[in-house]
C-alpha cells in the first residue's frame, strides 16, 4: 500500500512541474507581402463577387479594418472574413460598370507580430474588360518622414478639399515617392498633407498645394509631380542679400569665432537654363543651415561662405520675393510657388570651391 502511495505521489509531482515555453528564434522583422489574388485578374467581375487575398504570413486581424479602403467608394461597403494568412472579401454591389476601382491596404496593415507592410498594396478591379491606365507619380521633398497625396476628380475649391473626402489616396514610400495607378483620363485637384484622416483639419497642419490649381491625365503621363512639405519654422534671416537662415529650435547655434573662417567652403557656384520667372532663388539647406541667393538675370549664381556639410539644393520662383518657398494657402487660395530640386545632394567640404554643371530647369512636369 505504501508503495502504491509513493507511485501516486511521484505522478502528482511530475504533473505539477512548471511548464516552460520553448526558446524562440530571432524576432520577426520582415514586412508581410502580398502572395496571390484569386481570381488572378479582376476584370469583368460581378458585383458582390468573392475575392481571396493571400499574404506571406499570418496577419493581425484588428489591423484590417483601419487599413482597408475601396477607392473611390467608402470602406463601409466592404464585407470580409479573416482567415489567418488570407482574407476572403466580397466586393460592393453598387459598382459602376465603366469605372476602375482600387482595393487598397495602407501601412496600418500588420502581421501577427505587429510588423507593417512596407508600401501600400493596391489591387485594381473593374466590371469592364480592361483597367483605366492613367498614372500620376512624383516626389515629396522637405523635412518630413510621412505624407499622403490626395486627389479629387475635377476642379474643386479649397473649401471642398477641407470638407469632402478625396477620391484617391497615395502614401509616400521610403524613397519619398508617391504613385497613383489605374486612374481615369481626367482633370484632378491635388494636395499633399502630412497626415490623412477624415477628422483632420489640413489647414492647421503641414501641407503643400501644387503650383497649378488642377492637373490632367488626359493624353499625359505625369511622372514628375513634386511637392515640398516642411515644418513651419521660426526663421531668422541673418543676411537678406545672401540669406543665411537659422532654423530654430532645431538648428545649431552658429558661433562667430576665429575658427569659423577655416570651416567655410569658399564658394558654390553654377548656372541654370530654361524658362522661368524672376525673381528666382537658389536655396541650399540641411537640418542646420540654409542659404538663399537670388539668381542673376543671365542664370548664374554664387553662394559664398558656406559651412561644410551635406546639403539639398532647389530653385524656386519667389513670386512675393520673401526668400522662402511658399506652398500655398487655404485662406488666400494661393497655389504653391513653382520649384525644382537638384537631382543630387551637395557635399561641401571646408575651403573648397564647388562648381556645378549647367542645371536645366524643368518647365514641365510631363516626361
């Protein structure tokens, strides 16, 4: 009897021993990707047709609702079921037979480990036999890490931009690019904003208008549409003629001491060609310093006494001659001043003279 009790006691102890999770492998930092769509090509589709979207790994179910949109419809019309590494989705019933729609997952979509997709996933579908093919592509410049470009069909007022949801949305990727594909041939109103949301007042945030009140994809392939979105700094213009601008509070305090002369490069000089309106200004800046110089009537420019560093250079048509690139206004209704960004970064070394090759100012955004 005592022997039997000893065996039972040993079994109880064994079952009560602590259970430890196995040691895991490396942390998953690979973004999920789209693997397949079924049907493979979404043309001649039927309203409420079922689509199966498969990803490279299990997804986070709670991230789907906030990331999923159908453009230019409202995401409330979408019905879907979560299946781990796939989503079964039923298209809306109120589709226009002559439109191409876009099923879009933005960067809020995550895998089960909380890793977001790297770029927007955009899937076209249509009841027609072919997709719309117009494109708008470009870049967003400035000291910004995240931005969205919004499109409204037709020419809309600034007030409508604030009170009417856009028809199409594209988010900036890691290369500062944005891309709209599968658009109709039409005119659009366009705006770049730091954050997109139905409850956001863009007029109080960081935004940039285009330099024209509308943009057209009719017979055009727009590949170089550019915006400049930046913070609204407290600027101190040290020298208005060849302006050295301190950007407070982020810039360093440039102390005037005996060593400053040895830190400066001798000169950055060059010339531009093309069709532009005077006054046109050269702006060379980084996170610490900013230099602005008016371009001469013959297209030449020269900036002296620059501190060494890596810079971005742009030229802009300074319509109001205020030494800054104005990006437009909701209040005055202005569009952005036209600008062009130099294709390469400038590396200015101490006591060097940097002479740039002829810079051809792009008069058109069409390529």
